């Protein structure tokens, strides 16, 4: 005789789809919301569908370390205070929540590393198989390819400098990081620097990210407005899938690859279970890496170059470090990149002010109370505003908007509490490619600073483009060969 296992609260599957805050927060009345809430509509006065993050940042400054916003029946709890964020980072109480724009990417990326639900087994399987692809030895193997792609960028910038033209920083950083992840991870060359216009993959990717963001803020009753956008999004998804299928088929048809990420996906089994990634999941993982592996790093590089150009003393100090550490070597060795400690502080401070993945969501794994005051049912979730966590004056001082790389000296880092600097997410589901991105970004910045002086366009003021990730809008720089 068999018995059916009892389904308990702790094991019952959570409902799919968007879960509004009233479903999981019994005492929402304790959480402030904007003062001009409109019945049946919500907190839409003054809202801008093109800048929901920056709208939320303004509200955060007014309402405090935990607040809520409601729009057309959807209510979200936002958290940015460092003490509350530290609680949400506790893996024994909270886990990644796949919602909002991330869930909107599931038709494209499915159960890839970034978009998988916690209960789906493929994310852990893929993580265990792919993690050695980001080991020190693997990174050293990627270094020459990173140098090759950076050389293509500098050839393009040399031509612009000689002609007296400014350079399109976000556009060129996107070309650079797409080529880098494509060549190091998958042995594929998009030919980005041979094109006058962005590769169609980039256009389709930006379209998919923008659509996912737009789905967050368009109310269900007005979803008819997205019909045209839905058709374009379907076409974008189809193009991305076709491109990735071509990459995979080219590798299958070859005599073997260089042992990169794609080889690991196709050939390596799980060290404990012997499982392999299924073909459909391989496609989803490749899409995940091509999109996430270049979109966030291109933003990080773009913001860093903006702040370097705007702060001549910081630029000079960084250039002096590169000259001293790398010396007369034509190209730096792998080990020399990590020795650019001041330049790394510049990068970290840029990521503090504008983390290109600007928020992450966390859900309660069991009934709990946040901050000793806010009860949460199992599955209740909050969106951590990383951009505001990184500006909490209790941690970063009274001038958190000021760009200051000295915030990341070893002494300053040790003096801060944990869980206050989170540009890579948190916990078991944090970015698997963090070290790859840091090495690539530090290498590229070092090469560019050794070669050029940077100057901003007169009158340029930083504007932020939001498409799930963040990017400076309209950033162009003047170059002078050193």
C-alpha cells in the first residue's frame, strides 16, 4: 500500500505569474506609498514608462528604506535600506525571485541560468557544469582573445581620433563585449567592428530587453497597445534563436572546439550525476550568456569611461598606474591586469553609482518578518533597488552621489558592513561570470587609458537609458593619442 506525501506550506509550489504585494505582506499599511494614489489606478501621477527605475529612485529618497508602488492592480514592495537588504541577502530565509522583467524574458531564455525558477533543476545542473569555465586557468585562456577584440576597438578609435571624430562609447562598448563573449565562449565572430550599423543580434537583443521592460509598466487593460510590439518581439526572439542555433550547429559540425563554454555545454557531464544539458537548454544557456555576458559589461565600461572623462585627476592617476604597472610591454600578461588596483576602484565606484543590473528580487522561503516589523508570507517578495542601496547615506556618507574611487580602498571596504555593494546580485544565483566581466573591463580600460586622453563633449550631462539594464544615453568622447 502506498501513501500520498502530504503537501505542506513549505513544499507546496508557489503560483506562477505576478504576485501582487497584498498576497504576501499582511501589514502593507505599515509600508509607505506615494501620497497621490488614485483609486483603481494607483501611483501613476508623474510616472514615466520609459524611466521606471529613476522614478522609483526619486520615491525612495522621499519615502524611506522600504516603500511600495501600485499601478493598475499591481503592487510592489521596494527595499533599499542597507539593514533590510542585508536580511534579504540571507540565503537561509530568502531566495531569488524571478519576476517583473526577468520573467518577461522567459519566452526567450526559458530555464537558463538567469531566468530559471528556483525549483527548476537545469539552473543548478548548468551552474555546476559551467562554473569551471570561469576558473583561473580558463580565464587565462580567454585573455589572448580579449586582447584581439580590444585591438579591433582601438583600431576603430585610432581612425576616429585621426579624423577628429568623437566616439560613440555605448555603441562601441556593445560591439566590444558582444565580440568578446561570442569569441571566448562560443568561437563565433559577429564581425561587429566591420559593420557601420549594429549587428542584427544586438538590435534584436535590445528590442527583447526593451519589450520586457515595457511589459512591466503597461497595464493589462491597455495591452492592446503592445500588439505591434509583441509582433516585433516575436520576430526578435526568432532571430536570436536562429542565430544561436547556427552557432551550435557550426560547432557540432566541426572537429572539436577549444574547450570553451560551448564545448562544456555540448560535451561535459555533471561530475556527480553524469547528467548532460538537453539541446533546448543549451540554446537557452547560449542566449543567456550572449545577452547577459555583454549587455551589463558594456554598460559598466561606458559608465566608467564617462566618469574618467569627467574627472581629470582620476583619469591622470589611473593612467599613471597603468604606465607604471604595465611598463613598456606591448600587451599586458594575464597576471598584470589584476595589479591595476586603482583602476579597479574606478570600475567599482562606477558600478556603485550605476550598477548596470540595477535591482534584484528576493522572496521568502518560509513565513518570516523583515526588519522586526513587516510580516511576510512564504513566497512574498521585494525588489531591492541596488542603485539606492549603493546610495544609502548610513553606509556611504552624506555625499553618496559624488564619484570617489577612494571608497574602495581595502581599508574602506573592510570598514563597511557586508551586503551593501551588490552590482552582481546576491547568493547562490549571483552572476556566474563576475570574474570574467571584471577581467575584461579592467583589461579594456587599461588599454584605452594607456593609449588615449579622454575628454567629454561640452555640456554633456549624464542621461540614463533603461532597458532592464542601464546604459548612458548619447555618450560620446573626444580622444587624443598620448
